[in-house]
């Protein structure tokens, strides 16, 4: 009975990846490449990161003393 063919039941199974899965795979590959580039010359990249963090703090301090948004001058 199992070996009988049923003409009404015709299924075609196709393996298809979802768009989210493709998006995740593409970006995870890109992040892996980015981290591998960062690890190639780690000492230079550490100094670059320290410099950019320092610049970020300088921008925050400049924002505090800006005339338009400064609370210090309002007091």
C-alpha cells in the first residue's frame, strides 16, 4: 500500500533560504573580515581606538560648554 503511487499527490520540495538568513550570513561574514583585519596589526589599532575615544570625550566636553545647549550659563 505504501508503494502505490497517488496521482493526486505531487509534491516538489525545494530548499530555499529566507531573506533574513541570507542577510545574517552576509553581515556575519563582513564582521568576521573586519575583526580579522583589526587583529592583523593589533598594537596600531589599539592606539587608534584610544585616539578616537579621546576625540569622543573632547566632543562631549565641547558640547557641555556650547552656548546653545549649555546649562552652565543658564545658572
